[in-house]
C-alpha cells in the first residue's frame, strides 16, 4: 500500500490532512521533479554522413522504405509511425497509416502536413534535401548487405532510444543458421540464379540475398564484380545455365519467353521456384524478416533443387 495515500486518507482528520498536504506539496513537487527521467539531446549520423540533432526520441515518424518500417516495428516502436510509403505493408497495422507516395517519389506536401519529427528514407532517394530544406529532420538509411542490416538496426535503436537491437540482429542470424542446417548435404553446391525483379535484375553475391544463398551452401551464377543487384543481359543466364532458378511471380511470365531460356536445364527440369507477392516482400527486404527469407530459399532448394551432379 502507498504510505502517502494511507496517511492522507486513513490516519489524519480532514483539517490535519489539509495542513499536511499544504506543508508537503513543495517537497512532493520536488520529488516528482527529481524522479522524472532527464531527457538529454543527442545526435546520430545517418548513412550519408548527415548528423541528425534530436532533442528527444522522435514520436512522430514517417518511413519511406519498407525495410525501415519493419525494423521500427520490430524494435517495438510501431506506434510512433504516422505515415509510410505505398509499399510498406508489414506488419498489418501499418496498412492503416496514411500513405505518402513511394520512396523515390514521395508526396512532399503530404509528408509536411503530417508534421513528423523525423522522416526515415533510403539514401538513393533525392527527396532528402528538399525535406531538410523545409525544416524536417531526415535520416537516410539503406541496408544492402547483411552487415548493413545489422548496422541499420543498431542505428535505428540509437535514433529511437530503445533497446532490442541486439535481440533483433541475433534472431536474424539464428534464423539464417537454422535454415542453412535444414538443407541436406546432397543438395548443396547448386548454381543458382535469383531474379530480384524483371529487367532482369539479379541478386549478386555481395547482396544480402547473395550472402544468404552462400550461407545455404549455394553458388551464385552472378560474378561479384557486377555488384549487388545488377541489370543483366538474359544471354548471361543462358551461358551460365544454372541448376536452379528463383524468381517472383512478376518475372514468371517472362522466363519462358526469353530467347533460348526454354533450353535451360533449370527450366527443362522444372527446377524453379516462383514466389508470390507476399513471399517476394519477405525475400527482398533487408530487415527483420531475413530469417523468413532464408527459410523460403532453403525450402525452395529442398523441394525443387536437383541433386548436385545429377544434371552435370
């Protein structure tokens, strides 16, 4: 039982209570003042080297990149989001938020109208300077590799002033390791082509997707020097003739129409995984759902991949 409540209401008479309350009010106020946590200004540098000065943890956040939206929510700060880009759709609660355009073509007026105290966006967006010129605080963060993902999670933890970054990063690592253990030894070593988007754009070895494929024991047909997500000539894949193809449903209608692709061993043997839109979201977003992405790829290898050496 609260001692102060007991003295005020049970032991003392009404006149004594008034005297006691009057006498103790200054001390109570002083106690509350010292008990309240101090809010200290702090600063965090984003991926562009811009230093964001924050007087207090941001409470009204607009996120213009799905992976950042998902990371904010995984860190327990989903309630601070007041607007998102048109592609942010996980977790389900963010679908109720106002949409303010895309990451590369945001609706500046709609963002300003929401009066955010912080805007999160990709480094590849050109809107950052315009938003800053309008007086908004902007943090540009864009993970492309596994190391980037862990760094951005930690950076968001600092920006939000919340704990849990280590927990989220550890969950990703443990999930990927578990997915790798699920792939039978006789299915490892396959040469994989992962189409990240029509164009075609491939996932290279240096991308977070390429790193997960390597963790699963796969070999990427894309050369490292081409970069994380290069646009390639379909002839490149034809020459490489992969054992297994992974692609989203947007690419599926094109695969068999590309010259010569019907003769690919993966196409002939139906060693292909076509992921639906929800699965593609999980696969292509470098954030807290990377463990789920690794499980999807591991299941693809297990269900569709040929035994190494069987086709070569």
